[in-house]
C-alpha cells in the first residue's frame, strides 16, 4: 500500500467515525426535544424513560468519541502532524476533497453542539421549575409558605395541622 493509499484509508476511516458521531448528536437532539415535550406537558410518567434514553445515548457518544480520537490521531500521523489535532487543523493540513469534507463535519458539529446546549439548558430550567413547584406545593400542604429567601427557595413557618375537603 502506498503512502497516498494509507492516508486516504485513514481519512476515510475518520470521516466514517465523524458521520457516526453526527448521527448520534442528531439523535441526542431528538431525545432532548422528546424530554422537553414530556416536561412541558407535565406528564412525568415518561420522564424517567426519556432521561434513561438520553443517558444510554450519551454513553454511546462517549464510546464514539474515543473512536474519533483514535481515527484523528491516525490521520494526523499520516499527515505528519502531532497527536490530538483539532478538526480544523486536520482540515487545513489535508488536501481536497478531505479539507472540504472535514470542514463540513466541523461546521455541522458547531451547529449541533449549539442546538443541543440550548435544549439541555432549557430542559434543566423546566426540571428546576417543576421541582420548585412540587416542593412549594408540598410545603403548602404541611406548612405556610411565607416567601422566598435570596436563593429563591420557599421559606415556611412551623408545621401545623390542616383540614382537607375530600370533595376537592
């Protein structure tokens, strides 16, 4: 096998791993949207299932990241670069068509990562709001909610008995 054939084979291997990682990130985006819909609907029955799906997918993404790191190191060695190169550096050091292909992968990762970060932050906010609401409801059943402290936590008086109308 010639040097060109070896370099082409390593770049093809890297590109395949990058495609797989992009597919997994798109799947993560979908799973986060499902989680958000479950949170927004208030149907907590499926929340544990949606969260478990995300955790399983994140484990697969971590495994794929290891494969990507190995493939990137092989591509870097074939291009006479040091180990652990950035995708931008690999694209810059590669000739066409690999430069364009790697640049496209990098741009897709930037967009996907931004979208996933936004969704994950939104989901955290929804989970926090749901937790606060549930906590305040529970506090109001046994205590009087006086207000909030500086951290936004509900404060309550001492425990006292309550009567509930069963018709409600």
